[in-house]
C-alpha cells in the first residue's frame, strides 16, 4: 500500500527576517506561483517579480500573462503564494510547470508535488521557503504602447498582445523549512 504523504513542517519568519536576494531567489532560482483553493489549485513557474513595500504594506509583485490558467485562479480566489524550491533538485518540475497548462491537466499531481494550505492560501509543500499573499491590487500592464518608456519593450514582449497583469499581494506569512 502506498505510504501516505507527510507534510513538511515550516517555521514562520517575519518579512524583516527574510534575507534572500530577490534577484537570485526569483530571477535565477525561479519560483512556483500557486493559486486556487482547497478543491482546486494550480501552479506555474515565474522568474519575474519582486518584493517590496507599498501602501504601508509588505508586498510581493508578480506579473502574469492573460493566457495563464493560474491567472484565472488568482482572479477568482484573491490569494496566491510564491514557493521557492531548490532550483537544481526541481529543475524538471520547474520546466514542466513553466511549459504545460493546468487548464489541460493536473500539473501538480503529474509532477508528484503536493499542495498544502495555510491561512487559506495554497502553496507547494516541497518548497524551502514560501511567501503567502492576499491580492490587494491588480492592473493589466497596458495595451497602450506609450507607457513603455524604453522603446522596443512593447515590440519585444507583447507582439501577440498577451499582456501581463501586475498583481500586488500583501504578505500574510513567510514560512521556511
Ligand atoms: C523560467 C520561467 C519563468 C516564467 N516566468 C513567467 C512569469 O513571470 N509570468 C508569466 O506569465 N509566465 C511565466 N512563465 C510561463 C508560465 O510558467 C507558463 O506559461 C505556464 O505554462 C503557465 O501555466 P498555467 O497555464 O497552468 O498557469 C515562465 C516560464 C518559465 C519556464
């Protein structure tokens, strides 16, 4: 009989205790952006985003194109998380989550990863660090080329009109293993 999966134990840390380089953690290591609820969750790989402070809140910024299934879940649930898994150990999973769509398959089960919930936010249990967020703001990064102050960006990244929406999430908890 298959052994039941045992969830990992995480310790909470404060935002001030978070000491990762975001350039390294998001840009180089990548993260899994997870959203949904207990019944239905999905995750996708992200390598663009940031953490910071806005409207007196500690926040996370992520950028999600219109075509992503994860976007539908963020819009309907109002919550998301960033799960940081070790890049080398989980490179296959990161590539799969960044290529396949949860619209067509249960990616998390197929990759043999596990979703857990904390404070109503789904996250990937195999992560070393998790940032749980509630969405406080979202806005599509414009269909209007005049907003691109650096000429060429619009042409380079949005030729097919698949624009990013910026999501600002308030950090509700950071958890480390
Ligand atoms: C390294 C890497 C980084 C990515 N970063 C982003 C990102 O920041 N925003 C985004 O919209 N898509 C990004 N993607 C693409 C999505 O992960 C990909 O389209 C995924 O299949 C969407 O899954 P979904 O339809 O299940 O949401 C990235 C893909 C890879 C491989």
